[in-house]
C-alpha cells in the first residue's frame, strides 16, 4: 500500500475514534437508529421485556417453563436459547438484525450479513421468519443475509442451539427465528441515509462496463434479455451442432455486444451510499382489538474492488503452475421492502407479512498471468463481465389463537419465490506467446484466434426459479401449570428449475489483424459475417435441470417441571422427505438422468435442566438431526461463486447426513443481562457432505461435493457478560449513567473425518462400475471443512443506560479453517481468517425543532486484515485467493419525525 493511502487510513480511523467522545458530551435526547430503527425502547417494550413477555412466533410458541420465577428468557427456556426482545434489539444500537446478533454468544457474522451458529457454516444454519422457512435471496446459498432486515420491524430474534422436535429436522448448528412486529406500540416515521468508504476501493482504480442505462437501480432495462433468435433455438430443442451455420451466425449477431463486453477503467470509484424509510401505525378496533401496519423500504449501492493473486498447482511442493493477478470490481445494488399487517382481538393474533428483496451484482474484471499447463512462457489476459440478478418474494400468514386458558392453536402458511438470472456472463481470453518474432510474428502481442488454443470468447445465460410452499399447524394443551403437551404437523414443497446455456464463438483462419481487435470489434456483426464466426455449445447434454423437495413432518413434545428445580423438554419428530434431481431431456435423446433421495426419519430430542441454586443451573441435551444436500450441491451444472472466484459443480449422487448431538452446560446468571456459561458438546455425523477440489493438467480448477463416510466433532465454549457501572467514578456527570460492557466468548472445536479401508464415495464424475474408494478423496483424521479450532469474540464498550450513547470495540479471531479438500490428495485448501478489529460509535442528537436523530460512525477492519486462501507444503504456499480487504469507514444518520 502506498504511503498516501496509509495516511488516509490513519486519518479516517482517528476521526472515527475522536468524534464519539465529543458527541458523548453533548445533550442528547431520545434517539433513533439507522436503517429506520427507534433506538430508545418504548415504555411498552420495556415493560414487556421486564415481565419476560416476548413476542416469539414459532411452532409451539410457549418457550417459557411455567413455574420459573425469573424473567430471563435464556435462563427459563427449556432449551439452549438466546432471545432478543424488541427492547433488547433497540438497546444494542444496531441498525440491522445481523449487527444485533453479534452480541449473541456463538454467533459469527460472515461477509457483513451471513450469520453462522457456533462457527458452523452455510450447510448447518437455518433461518425462519415467523416460524416459516425463509429462503435466501441468493438461491446458491442456504443462509440468508440478515443485514437486509432493519431492526425496527422485528419484535424478537430467537437463536436456539439445541434441537427440539417443533423445529425442522435440518438442524445442525442451530436455528435463527425472526418474528416481525404485528402491531407497533406507537406510530412512527423514520428516514435514514448513510455513506461509507473503503481504503482499497473508494477513490481507487477499478473497472466497470456500461450494461444498460438503468443499471444503477439494480434493474436491467431489458437490454440483457435473451435475444429472440437464441430463445427460439432453445425452445426448438434442436442441438446446436445440428443447426445451420448461417443460423448460428444470425444468433451471434443478435447479442448485445459493446455494452456488455467493453471494460472501462475508472480511476476513482465512488463512495457507497444507502437510504431507507420506515413507518408504522396502529388503531384500536372495538373494546379489545387493535390493527397495525408496518412498512419499510431501503436502497443501497456499494462498490468493492479486489486485487487478487490466484494460483493453482498440481504439486504444491513444486510451487504454482498457474499464476494470475486479477483486478475485479463489483457494484452491488440492493432494494428491499417489507409490508406487515397485524390484527389483535383479545388473545387472538393474526399477522400477514410480505417481504421483497432484490440484490444485483454487476461485475467487471481483468486478469493477466501464466499457465504452464497450456503454452509455457505465454501470458494470458482474461476479461470477465457479468450481471447477476437475485430476487426473493415472500408472503406469509400466521394465526395464533388461545382457544381457552389451557388450549392454544397456531396456524401458518407461506409462499416464497426466489429467482437468479445471470444473462451475458462474458469471458474473453487473449494470448501473448512471448516467442521470438522469427518463430511467431505476433509473439509480442495479445491475440484472440477464437479457437480455444490461442484465445477464446464465450457468453453464458443462466436462469434459476424456485417456488416454496409451506404450512403448519401446532396445538398445545396445558394439562397442569407446569405440564404442557404439544403436537404439530408441517409441510414444505420446493420446486426448482435451473438452466445454463454456455456458448463459445468459433472461427477458423481468422486474419491476424482481426485477432488483435478489442472484444466488441472482434465480435462485431461485420466480423461475424466476413470471417464466418459461428457458435459452439458447451452446455452439455442437459442444460436444464429440475429439482424438488417435499417434506411431511409431524411431532409430539412434552414440556414439564418434574419437581421444583428439575424440568425437561422431550419430544420426537417424524420427517418423510423426497428429494429429486432430474435432467430435462431438451434435445430428445430419450435418456433422462434422475436421482432421488427418499427417506424418513424419527428424530428424538430431550433436554434436562436442573436449577441448583438461584441463578445457577445445569443442562444436558441429546438429539438426532439431519442435513440434506442443497439443490445447488445436487444439480450438475457449473456456477461461479463470486466470493471465491471459483467454479463449483453439483453432485447428483449426494445423500443425506445424519447427526447425533449431545451437550452439557453450566450456567450462572449473576444479574440482569450478566452471565457466566461453560458448555461441552459432541457431534457424530454420518455421511457428512464435504467440499473437494479437482484440477486438470491445464490447471482448470473445479470444486464439487461428496459424502465422506463419517466425522466426529467435539469441543467446549465459554461465555461471559459483565457490566461495570461508572457512577461512582469521580464527580463528573459524564459517568453518572454510564457503564462498561465486557462481553466475550470462546469456542474450541476439534473435528475429524473417519475414513477406513473399504469405505466408498460417489463423486459427480461417477458413471458405472465399482464405486471409488473414499480414501481417493478424503484423508483419515483431517478436520471438517469450514471448522476453525478456535473462535474468539470480545467486545469492550462504553454505554449510557438512559439514552443512546455507545462506543464499542469489537475483536474477532478465527484460526485457520479448511475451505475445500485438496486436489489429488494434496494438502487441503485453507482460509486464514485471522484477527479483525472494529470500532462502532452511536450517539443521539437532537436536531432543531426537537427532531430526534442518531449519528453512527464505524471503522471496520482497522488492522487491515487480508484474505488468504492457500495450500501449503513445507515452506511452499500456493494462494488460490489472496487480496487486501481494506479498512471501511462509514457514517450514517437516521431522523425520526
């Protein structure tokens, strides 16, 4: 990094650190958080929280053991849970749910918004909205970016780490359930806006392409629609090799050319910005009824540039055989909206929630490097442009009815539609051989002969549509004040269609002057006609796949206090699931590949809680759960993961994993919001799904998935939360209502794969014959992918107990973790998360006219942590991805009217 950039980083950080101290000495009033959040809890919220009366909408929603005398929900709940009430969420001062969940032990926030439970990754995390499945707006991921949810519309957030039968059986690390507000306690209107800058992106060099005039909104203006002739060819079912060459030329001439293929250098990328509006109101109906409406809308525009070293090797000990330096710029536009209607008639509740999320990524990248597996000594220059549209529409209706003092009924139904469109993924490869002019007349110049030997050009169209229907019914009967039985039924039906057409431009004897043209001229209509440039299809025999998952589930559960101090929660869940992947025979070959997982499970769960003394209790829990393969892991189509810059391919032969879980805990609740907890846990996983990488002699790297035979995981976690009042520190009024918040947690985990002689696995390349040995893909004793041995989170904060005034330092550390098994039994590919230090300050500010507002300043990654993903053998390292993350400085303001 240059000196001016380092000085800029220090200046921005010092400004962020100094400003909150000055603001803390101002005279604040009632405050509001960013993204439309009232940060000062209302009287109704505070009263409900003090009484332990938290609005939680989940199957079998009575989570508190009757008879306990504590209002601490985490302490009194029959399972290992953390519940953030509306008042708790507001007190954190965070503007989104992902931010507020950072204060919950065992939760880690990845990439700003993806929340993982106990360090377990995407596969073992489950998110629900009002008790119904919440699909991700990114259909290639399972977890939902929770930073998309403003805290103002959330009544509570429940995190449960031990399985109970009322939750779906796909329960690995835990579940996060968001309950939206049914009725606001008071009317409000809030407007928020903010901006941020990153030292590696903002004001720095980057790349972009035009696309269309409406790209800044996140919506394409129709320019990127599939060209009519290509759509007709796809609909006809005629294989591309059987089409007339003239027809293929006509298709090639209909592609949107220069707008999607000309990458432009931008010397100074703009800052990020965002805005939001949030409102709610309620009205009384009759003597005991109330009708409420909440709505929120937000927009953000973010830029990110990465200067990435990408390498690959057939033998790590011999060094990298492929070296590439890539500069990529991603422009991400996010549009969100939520509309909720709630009705309360006495003890009866109805809530209708409608959610819209659209996340669009516009990508431009240039790279240059060498590849010893192709032309030795040659330079390869690659250009990539892409447009990824991801969208989620979710509507759900929930009814919670108390039929009498003992009997309650919950009903829920939901429909969600998620889509991912990636039109015009374009790749161009130019080659410079660097050979003597006598041997190669253009050896000193980059050329593209469009023959896959000395240059290539391709365009890919992908489309994914998924529909999810879900419903549930739960009936609870309180036999006695401390004895409740619950029974329920749940149904989900998910269907996905995924298509991917990859076309490469093909030329023979292209004149050398034409080979040197830039991409838009190289593929211009004139070039296509004059030099007979045609198209080749690389989509495979099955460019379209259908996938489906239907689950019927029923459960019974008993929650009781056997005698004062000893309670239990026990139940069993029965799940019958049918999951299938079918290749659509679009070319009428007469062969339709079909794979199906048809299984049913009995999933028991039990938790015992013993209260040894006031505030001191012990828990023991055991359960069996499952982990199904995700659709993206089953469908045998390649896709680019933009975070890792690697291609992934699914494996239709994957099978379910089964998990046996056990945990013991000792909990000491010293005072309100203060605790000291120690826990030990163990998991045995049968057929865990592991990520592995393959590499060819030309250094083409593909990552896929396969079932390992078995794995075990064990460890312990420590949690401490303590507040130190400062009211007795000197005579300064500054300390009167302030306290220091000390929050920390540490998790130690050991995981091992078990691979024995005779064990087999089924990779995506399997066709017929004997199954390959599992030892060809997995080594015995290596850790699970995604698992760090050590996870540490520390928070040191200064906060005001009466009004919003917070200054917090956050330190996170994660030790090295495996991201993929190494190719050909080489050393595993690992990520080095390292240490990250953040600083966040929030302060209430009273504007002229008595208008309440909040100012927030953030400094993220102060220490300048880098991203490193590598293989290592001895002293040799091969970096699959290495780049600087940069330090981000952000400022935002929210105003309440």
